[in-house]
């Protein structure tokens, strides 16, 4: 089976008994066998588990007992999601032999939805740092050109989805770790509202900035995956106790009448993006206007304000988690993680508290600005993927992050592929909605994707190997 | 760009962290320290005394 399917398409074929979950899973396993020696998307493939899951799904479906849209769909988990009986390393030497005895809440929920677990996916060490070449496993590489970076830290998920190893996967996003790899790997990825998805059983980086979310080939697939991830979980103190909408119910209703604000200064002056990225954003704005949205510019504080505040909070909280190991096993961490993280020891308590106070001010600012808009538009990455060997050690500090504002404020934000730029590498646009309004985000993203033709093109590597 | 403090002053701060940093690691961090200083300066911009009780908590632990 050489065809690349979306979750939505595969799900329909499976439901109609025109596609066997076993055959679909075998095709994915074959791709992993052919290409993952190049891409390193997986830390630990679990083909036997996948085949067992697939056979169970097929038996349910043939018996008329389907569990829904995700039954029989091959997925993978970022290797910071605990999997009972299956090694969970955080891509770190410190947890090289760690085997959890319980599934993370999201892992359990996806298993209950009938997904086929293909394995554990590469990340950057403890979901930060990277790309690192001094860890027990190599970094994932970009399927559009393996010499290039995937971004991170959900690097394996981005690479695996783009290469067709899996149809969707889990990511986590503390400063942009879902949206970055989604952008550079040319797929879709959503960081949901803070509190919408449980982080119980997910290795933490920064308690008040960590978000769990899905990544997939299309916006619609992300909506299907989020439906089975979201929901209240008492095991996560930040979990929101509220009813869930049906994320796909209105997804095809278009953007006519939506009020869209373009935070132009973020990507034109605060962190100027590449020519192709800028062209892609401007084209997206044109598409939204053409589809009937009311588009205007929006103004927020400079990106550097959001970045500084988010970075101080993130680094302080992460340092608090890692300090015992940093003091006793400093050189067991990879160079990038330990050097970036060491700065946490230089941040005073008062700096952290001032950052929390400033965070509130910025949340108020964003709320006021969003009163006049349903969606904001910005960039999620400044440029096409760089060479994997040329990512600066201090990349996360040198320029203000385009994604950090929405970790800091907790607003839902999504990266959507907007075409291809220099080196024929993917470019992207970031869409942001009001808290718990993922449905509008999906509606806008789906309308844009539908109007474009970028979803029809797969990485050349995947196509060559699939023949 | 350079940090606002000397390398000797930085070494004192490094010692206070308790991290087992060797000379090369300290030098690497010192060279990048100006970026952290810039962020710390940004979050310490003056605010009114009563601005935002950020440290709230919920007494009803769920």
C-alpha cells in the first residue's frame, strides 16, 4: 500500500471495511523499516505491539464494535509520555532504562479509542535543547531534506507524520515544541488551551507553561486526535473541568464573518521572517479575506516582552525540576540541555515572581486585543528549516520566539503549512484563538488548508522509498 | 555583546548555584550571559506596588 492517507480518510475507509487496519499498519511499519535509519524519528519502534493493536482493531470493526474515528489508526507517542511496560526516556541518558508502570492519561485515552501504537518518538532531551549529537540516540531529521533540522522538541513526531510512519502523534509544547516541528516538517500541530489536555504522566519541563497536544498531516486530523485527548483529569492540577465541544462539527463551515487580526509587527519587525514565510503569511491573509473574513492588523507588546517573561518562567521552573540531577549528574545531560538549563541557577526568586506579575499584564493585554478578533495570525517559525549542523547553541535566546506568547498566556495556537520556500522546504503560518475556542481555530485552519493545495504533496524521500 | 559583570563576578554567581561547572563551561555561560541579563531586565521593569497578585492559589485542592 503506497498511498499516504489522512486520519479522516483512513477512518472512513476502515469504517466502510474498505481498508484493513492490519494492512495499514503493515504499510507504516514497512516505511519505518525503509526510512527510519535515515530519519531517526523513533527512539523505540514497537512493531509487535502495533500489529497486536491493529489485529484487535480489525476484529472489533469486523464485529461491528468500532470505537470511533481513531480505531485502527497508527500513531506514535513523544518519548516523554509514559507508556506502561515500554521504555520512556525523555531522550536522555538519565532515563535511559526507565520503564514506567502506568500510561500517561493521554496514552490511555488514545489506546481506549483504538489507536495502534507504533512506538516512542524522538524528542530533544527532556523536551528542551537540541539538536544534540551527544545523547544515546541521534536527533530526528527532516523528511523534506534529512540534512535539515526538524525543530523541536516534538521532533520525532513531526518527522514521523511527514514521512507517513504514523498518521498522527503526541507532542508537547512549552515554548513552541509542537508548532515548531509542525512548521518545519510541513504538517499541522496544535497547542491547545492550557488545561484542556491532561499532562498527567508526561515528563514535565515547566509546570505553568507545558501543554500536551496532537500533530498530524492536516488540521482536521488534529481535531480528531484532540477530541480523544482533551477532557478533565483530576490527576493534572491544571486540568480544566468543562464540557468538550465536538471539534469537527463546524470545521467545514468556513471563515465568512470571522474577525481576523494580523500581528504584523511580530514577524515583520520584532523577529523578521524569511521572504517566503512572509509571502506565505500574506497569502494566507489574502485567502481569509477572499473567503469572507474581516481582516485587520492587531498590535501587542513587542515579542521580546513575551519572550523574556516566558523564558524566565520556563527556565526557573525547569531548573527547579532538574536541579538535583544538575548538581549530581551534570555531565550525564547533553551539552545543549545542561548549558541552557544551567542559567536557571542564575535567576533570582524575585526575577521569577516579577515574571509572573508581568505575565498577568500580558495576559490582560492579549485578552483586550482579542476582544475585537476571533483569530490572530502570525508566524510560527521565522524561516525554513536550517541545516541540522548549524543550529546555534543559544538559538532559543538569540531571537524572540514567535510561539512563546501563547505558552505564556495559555491561548490555543496552531501551526499550518503555507507552502514551500527556499530549498523547497516547508513554510508555515500560526493561527491563534481565544481560550477554549479550538473549534474556531480548526475552522479557520481547515478553510485555509482546503483553499491551498499543500496537503497533496509529500516529502520526496517518502515518495522515493515508497515506490 | 558582553555581560554587564566581569568574569570574576560571574564566577561568584556560578559558585552560588552549586553546579559542578568546569572552567570551559563557565566561560561558555559567561559569553552568553548578556542575553539572560537582558531578559531579567525586561521582567524587572517597574510596576505599581499593587499590580497583579500573581501568586494566587486555590484552597480547594482538587
